[in-house]
């Protein structure tokens, strides 16, 4: 893609950004690299923030990399403001580039209202929220998605009185559908779970619901999703639609510019669909392809998306893209260890969610990668290994 590149700018110092730097150096790029990070911390992983850090089992999740050894000029505490004419406009001035990696990630969505509301996206967010989760504190969590469920888990473990307010008819309804989400409602024992409930606004001392009811809370946590952090690109002549639009090589519509991580909406050959996945596995692996493409190699990014969540003593692991499936098949009962498999019309596996069944996840991911058909009758028997359902 790029010949004679001398200076690569990486905007975003999260996992996708730092892995892009590592991938460039691993491919022999000896030119100048500048890494721009909005936070003053060195790069860190985000998944532990809602798990080990929030639970008090760890204080940080810094990525084990040596930016000095990689000869990177790290601009910490600097924000990108605009992109124009081969230069990134930042809060510290303009920075020209020959090659650009956009890895600005995503930012939490907040709700209307003048009352204080917490989000969980940064290391500082995690430390601030952890200090507030004390025994007896009334905590209102808005949203029963992945982050909301993990925050509720930590708050209950800390001895808080927890109310979870969810607009959908079940937890995880937006992510996985209400039928599957309903299987997790029993996990919320000891939590005041309000389903099908809309928030009007966050006010001082709690949350006002649509209809006028007020939920008292010392702490309000909003976990209703994130949006790609691409506002700084609004004036650039770059294709934006639910993030930075890229092809299967992670090329954007601008020359010498690639995108990776939460902000990239890439074309998947496997699922014949455009995907934007806000999870660690994408931030970890996509930069390999982004860096290769930037340096002129013919690399394709076409993963089986993967992520995990820890909720109320359960490990949830997901692989695939369930919108590509047409029917849902369960393995096991909700009271125990179980899995859900989404099958296409041709009985290939589109996605699998494993709850406390890690073997199903590992085997299911391999089956999706290979495109094998499954015997649906054998599939429903949880005692039959997934790999033994291949036909």
C-alpha cells in the first residue's frame, strides 16, 4: 500500500494502538513512529477494568511493552482534533505523517440529566468507581448488558444494595436477544432487576424513570453501550459509518490510512457483512493486518470474533456472528452449565455462546473457522462433544 514510508502516526494508545506499533517494528519498519494517547497513562488492557480492577483483585492492567525499546515517540495526554491534508491536528499542534493508523477506540454513551453518573471505560473510571462500592451503598446500574452485569456483580460482592435498570425485556437482550438473555435472569438473586424500564434522566441522588418513579442511589453507573470515537474525523474526507469504514485489508477510503480496534468497521469475507466488534480480541489481532497493509503486504483480516464476560460467578464465552444464524439451539438447561448455538439455514455454525462450558467454545470456534455442517439432533445433547456433531 505504501512505498517509502518514513513516519507512521498511530492515533490511540489503547491495545490496538500499541499492538500496531509492535507489528510495524516486527515487520522491520525502521522509520519514525509517533503514538498519540488521550490519557496520561501508558497503554493498558480494558477487560480487567470491569473484572479484576473493579473487584479489587488488581490495581492496573498495563500492557507489557517497552515503548522506549521500540523507539516510539509517545505523546501522552494529547488528543487528536482533526485530520487534514496528510496531517493530524492535535491539542499540541499539527503532526504530519506518511502512514496513519486510526485506533481511537470507542467512548461510553451517557444519559440526560444533571446528576452524577459514572461510566467504566478508563483505568481512572475503574479506580473512582471501586472507591464508591462500599457496603451498604445504594448503586443503580443502568443497562444489563456486558458491562452493566459485570458492574452489578462487583457491587454485590462489595456488599452494595444494587438496582439494575434495563430497557429490554431481559438482560443481554440487545446483545444476544431476549430469549437467550432470559436464561440469565436467575443470576440476579439479591439484585433489584427492573426489566422493560426506561430512564428519563439522572438526577442528584438517583435516577428518575419514565413515568415519574424515582430510584434512590448513592452511585449511578451508566452501561448502555459505546459509540466509535470518530468525531475528530468529521471534517475529513474519510468514509464514516458506524465507525471508520475499511475493506478486508483494514484500508480506509484515504490513501496510506488504516484503522483497527473498536473504531474500525471492516468487511468480513467470512460473514459477507460489515462488522465492528468492541472487544479485546479484535484490538489484539487486527493491528497485525493493519500494519501489514500499511507496509504494502497483502494481508486480510477475517476473524471469528471472540469475547468473554464474567457475571455472578459464571464465565460466558462467545465466538462468531450470530446475526448470520437463522435458528437457536441450546445444549443444557439454564440451571446448570449450558451453551447456545446459532445455526444457518445450511446447518453450519454461525456463533456459539458457552456458559461455564469452555470446551464448547474452543471446539465451536474451530468449527466456525472450518465452516463445517452440524447434526442438529446430536447438537442438542450436552453430553455429545461439539466436534462429534460435525457431519
